[in-house]
C-alpha cells in the first residue's frame, strides 16, 4: 500500500521544482541554464 506522504511527494516535487527554477535559478543564475534542466529531469525521474 502506498503511503499518503508518497502521493503528496509525487504531486509536490515537480511543482516545487518549477517554483525553484522560476524564482531562484532563472532570475539569479540565468547563465547556468543547464542547472534548470538537470533539476527538472531529476524531479521528473523521482
């Protein structure tokens, strides 16, 4: 049986990643655009 925390993690991990990319990485570290891609792929794979 799948725990409730696991279900919430499936929902919130990609949303949290998009928030971090949009509010932290893009405005302040735009020259490191590869970090955004790696972070997004990691969130989708998890």
